[in-house]
C-alpha cells in the first residue's frame, strides 16, 4: 500500500498499540505532538490519512488538523478522542473540517476498518481530481483548438486571458483553483456563434450599432449555457456568463480570501478582459494599468497593485525567427503568418496549439507558408 498514514498522539503506549495493529496494513508514520506531526508532513508528506488525538499539550488535535488542511487539503483527517473531549470533537466534525472521529479506547477491528475507509475516501477524492485535471481539461483543450480553427483571434485572446488570470491569482497569493484558469480559457467559446464581421469590428475597437453590440455581448451567455450542462463546470459557467455584467466585488469583504470561488473568478476574468482590451489596442502597459486604476468598474486597490507582476510575466518573452519545422507548442506568432503570395493564413498573436500545427502542415503541402517568420518564446 503506497498511501502514507500519520497518527499523532502524546501517549507513547497508544502509538505502540497503533503500530502493532496497523504496521502490516499501512505505510505508517507516528508523531508524539502536533509540532512533530507538522515536521513529518513537510519531510515525509503528503499523507493520505492523518489521525490525531484531540487533547494534546501546546496544540490540540483540532488545531493540528486545521494546519494539515491548510497545507494539504486533500488529506483525509480524523480525530481520536476520549470521552471527556466528546463535545469539542463533535463541534470540530460539525464545522466540516474532520472526516470522522474515533473514540478511545478504539478496538483493533474498528481502527483497522476506519483506516481502510479513510484511505478509500482519499482515493475517491484524488480520482475525481485526476478526472477533472486530465479528462475534463483534455476535452476543454479540444474545444479551444476547434475554436482556434474557426475563430483564431478569439482562441488567441482566450490563451492570453488564461495567462493573465492565473498569474494575477498567483500575485494575489490566492489558493489555486482550477475553475479560474478554465473559465478564462473558455470565456470566448461563445464567439463561434457570432458573425465574423461583427467579431472582427469588435476586436479592432470599431463602433458597433445597438443591435451589433447586443449580439456581441451575448456571447458569454451562449458560452454559459453550453458549459452549464457539463458536470462540475457550474462555477466555470457562472464566471463566464458574468464576464460583461455589473461588478459584484464592491459589496464583498475587504479580504479577498473570504470571497467565494465565483466572485473571485469574476474579478480575475474581468480584470484580464479589460487589461487585454487596452493592450491589444495599443496602450502601453503603464497606461493600461493607470486606466484600470481610474476605471468606473472600481477594481480593488490590491488588484491594481498586483498588475505590474503581470507586466513582468508578459515581458519575459523574446522574439525569434523560426521556420515551420521549428514551430512548437506555446509559441506565439509575432507577425501575421502568410502564404508566399501574401495571403494571410493565421493572424498575429495566435498561440501555437496542436490543432494549429496540424492545420499549418496541411497548408504547407498546398499553398505553402512564407518562411522564416517571427514568434515569441519564453525567455
């Protein structure tokens, strides 16, 4: 069994009994205090299951397990509690931080069954995470590549928005949430329903009449309806749908860490959208940041303060001339890709994806591609 299990108890005889009971069943670690348990978490973790005594000096079991939850959220946490600690233990369980509690003394068969149940719970949690990360993200990537074939400029914008969103979340020291980057990446999927003429004029910053504007601003709703039917994407759909809506962050707590996933996602995506709109229309980075500082949207001061970090990230690229055979995933076209006769094949700013490579290979065998051409690569 590869999953590690950690037991924390300040009574040596209890730990000895646990070792006798579980040493053949689990990859077992033990600690005599919360501080020692945290040290083991750093040195030997992560652990699939952590079981802690409730009443310990200096750090209670509930306090210790709260720290475990902060550092490794996927770890299943249990409390081993005496009768005197029952009320405090029940309170900890009811707050949702503890998976289960075991009463002292705990018979060997119950302890063995509880550990097996905890490990099964961990496997369920991690399996779902793998499903979301690999299967779902693979399907999403396919959608984005299809978008790149039909609306290459929208696909490029989606890639930039994801980069801005993820880097802004990191600059704000927010805990990693897969919904935010995914929402940014999928935010432009509704553009497939827009007429090319309207989309091109909107991207160029040209004025749209009322009907055209209404049609363009409907693409988030189209995307939201498509995404809402996919299990586990409810938060993503809500973030995408609200990208042009009225800001909802003015009434939020001052500490952004207390916001819910959707509210943070809306703020990150709207910031990314406004920044991208200004930059792609020719604004210098400093001017773009100044414009967001005085925007009527009322971006929180800490978001404006974090934006220079995005500037540094975006500038960590260098221009390189390459031939088609040297084109690689993640590169960004620094000029329009054209045929030898000057026909534009792919617009400047497009990120190189698997779909684009396949498309260009096909084009190269037909009309051909003018080489070499400029791309941006990570410095």
